[in-house]
C-alpha cells in the first residue's frame, strides 16, 4: 500500500475497507469512487449493509476520526455517503 492509499483508507469496525480514489477525502454527501481491500473490513461492511441498512465508517486525519454513513455500495466501486462528522 502506498502512503497516498493509506492516507485515504477508511474503516468499518476498526477493519480497513478500502481507500478513496479521488484527490480529496469526502466531506459532503454524495457518491464517491473507492478501491476495496480484500479482507474482513470490506466483507463485513457488505454483510452489515445487506442485513441492517446504512452503516457508520470513518477515516483518519492527523489521528482524528471523521465518521460518515455508508448508505450503499454501488457497482463499479462507488459508495453513497452521508452524515459526515468529526469524532467527539
């Protein structure tokens, strides 16, 4: 994993899910392209979305968690995201 990928990685339940492909990390509701990691994080997020609907995830900036809600995983590597907030 490159430092750029690591800086754009997001997590579900402390497991890495994937990384955002855009220049900036998402901060407003919308559809965002990402590259999934093969592993527990991506799998668990998919299962939780199917079973329970939208799920909270986060990414890190300078050690601070920024949370957001994943409403859905779309084909072609896109996420529908809403409800952004820094950790309190």
